[in-house]
C-alpha cells in the first residue's frame, strides 16, 4: 500500500481584496526588536538586536559574533526596549522553513517530485548561514565516474567506505535531490557538507564534496548509498511521478519534522 503525506505549514495570512493602486507600494521596514535565541549545540540562550527581519517565535536564525554560523531558534521577542547597540550583536539571516506540498514515504526519508516544494536553496538555509559576500570558490572537473550499482568502482578505501556506511545507516544524508542529471546532497558530519554530482544511466560523474578531500570521502559514499536506496524505492513505488517531473528531492523524516513542524503554531498535515 502506498502512503503519502501532505504539508501546509506556512502562516495563514488573510488575502487583501483591495484593488491595487498604480503606484508601487512602499516596502514596510521590519519592526525593530530584541530577540532571545536558543542555540541547541551550545545549550545557550542569548539576546540579539534585530532590525532586518519580521521575526516570529520558532524562526530559525543565524547571528554575527562569537556564535556566527550556529543555528539558533527564536524563543522570545521584545518590541519595547532601549539598548546600547554596541552591546548587542545582530540577527543576520533567517531560514526559509515554510513548506507546502505533497510528500511520499521512501524509507527513512520523505520524497517529493515537485521542484517547487523543497528546492536545495531552501533546505540549505536550515543548516547553515548564507555565504559571505567576500567568500570566493573555485571548482574543476576531471569527468571521472563510477557505477552507482557497483560502488566498488568508486575506488574508495575500505575504512572510509565503512565510515560512510555508518553515516548512511545513521541517516546523516539529510537531503538529496536529482533534477534531470544534476544532483545535490547535504550530509551532516562534524559540520554540514554540501555535495554535487551528475547522474545518468546509473553512472555518477564529477562527484564533489565541500570537505575538499583529494580522494573519495565518507560523505560522498554515504550520499551514494542514500541515492541508490531512494532511486530503488522510487522505481518500485513512484515511477510514474518521477517520470512526469524528472525530479525528486528526498529529506530525512526527522529533519522535515524538526524544521518544518516544530515551532509552528498554525498549519495542517494531511495523512492519506
């Protein structure tokens, strides 16, 4: 029996029925606030100044200062305040946790075949702050490849493959997607690692990981195991949906629930 789950977990704002004027409306500046943010990896709750975002309790945010790069969740907001700005660090970004769409069960993950439901750009904001403007990256490709159904052709050492298998079994591949032949993945290790690859006719090419190893790494091996499992489940249960869109995105069930459900006060879930 096939099962699916539908999410509608964004805020239910009333839709205005007024006729728009010819002039473009002025942007409303976010309301200034002091927010208390809990950082679970440090078990700390600290106060920050916010003048850039319309925050709500439950929002996932990133800040500057000593805890820069760590994910925090807003637990309290104060609008009536007077502070010395030099004493406070700021909120610098907010994760996009609004999720609306249909998901299907696929082992340890939920899978969607709609490219608009869970794009990579949304999910990566759940795990890390945006890159700084002065961050510069370089990349290259040697067009090397291997067969997904025979990962011995990946030329990975036994010890690294074993650690990668443990990552896979622990569902550390939090997200993986395939859009045509282009793939992306997010693996949760000592930090968040981003992977890219190309897939066609069971062949993987140009697999890279942001851990920047000069050899196949455990994050890559874990992602390939997850990709192989997900494609098998899709072929068995959801082949028509996949063929219709030539796209899938799979997210670890625990990740979707902790990010898109925890902290939400409105919305609905439809099981069917």
